[in-house]
C-alpha cells in the first residue's frame, strides 16, 4: 500500500474539524460508490451471473471482517476499547442467540441462485479479490494501532451506499428482495461503528504525522475496496476474462 504524503506537511496538527474534513474528503474522492461495477449494479445493468460473481467474491471479504476485527481487538490494552470493538465481531459472526452478517450474506448469495457450500468454500474467488482482502489483514496486523482503527473509517461513507444499493436491488432485481437482510442491518450498525472509530482517531491522532498516517490508512482501505471491484469488472464485465479456477458465468 502507498505511504506517500497526501498534502504538504503543516507545522502544526490539524484541528479536529480539519481532520474530520480531510477524512471525509478521502471518502468523497476514493470510496467505491463511484466504481463502474457498482454503477452498473445500481442502474440494473448486471446479469444474474454477474451478481452471482459479486456475491461469491464479496463473501471472501465478509468472511474476513471478523478476523480483521479480532486482530484489532487483540492489539488493544484497553478493556473499554475491546468491549466496544467486540460488538463488530458479534455483528458478523453472531452468537448463541442470533444470526449475523455472514449468515445474512450467505442468504443473499443463495438468492442469486448459488449454493451456500459453493460460496463458503471460497474455491472460486478471484486472485485479485483474495490478494486485496489479504492486504487488508496485513494492514491491521503490521501498521500502527491507530492506522488499523482508521482503516475502518470507510464505514463513514457506507450508509448512503447501502441505502442506494437496497433501493436499486429491489427495483432492478426483485428476485433478490428476500436476501437483503444484510444491508438492512448495516444501516444502523455501520454508522455506530464509524462514530466510535472516528472518536478514537480524532482523540489519539495528536501529531500531524499521526493524522497523516490515519488519513493514508483510510485511503489505502478505499484502494483495497476499489481493487476488489476492479478484479470483478475485468473478469466479468470487460474484457470478461476470469482466470483459471475462478467462478465462471453460466449464462
């Protein structure tokens, strides 16, 4: 991932308002809501097979989210932080009393016509998706704790995309309507998670260097999400060349 400076360095730390504005600007410029694959989805221009490819490949990312969050949680010495962050793992893995995000994503994949065992195996995931997701795991393992937390701030921008996606999927692909529980839950979960992480970053990024590193971590996370869609677009839209072993469209 890139480590280059974003803007000329200041001789003082950013104010909280300036830091929040810089973080939000990263999302406006780099979040994957603007990716051509998502634009095609929201315009109703993807086939059932292309949606299957998306659901199957995105599952690999979904399945690694609680692993990523467990790594972040394990790096904290603060019980209060760990208690707050643990909610993210339960939101995706569930517990004895409720199902959660991974199970809901599998139901979405089933709504596209895929067998859940096929999705869970991850045997047909695109190499580009696999490499991008593993890069995210390496980011939260190997960069500073502050950067690991800051990388999660893509959730600042996800609620609007989720609302748009739910409306577009219901309108253009009504046969998917029974599989959208994942997105409905994230409408509330993502903003709450983002606000906690944003408070942490603005409180702990006290120097300009720390602030710039946090911004770069968010930028790199946006690039990771974008790279996954690049792989999908290349394999299943244009030119349409899935690599050996990857999921292939049946239509």
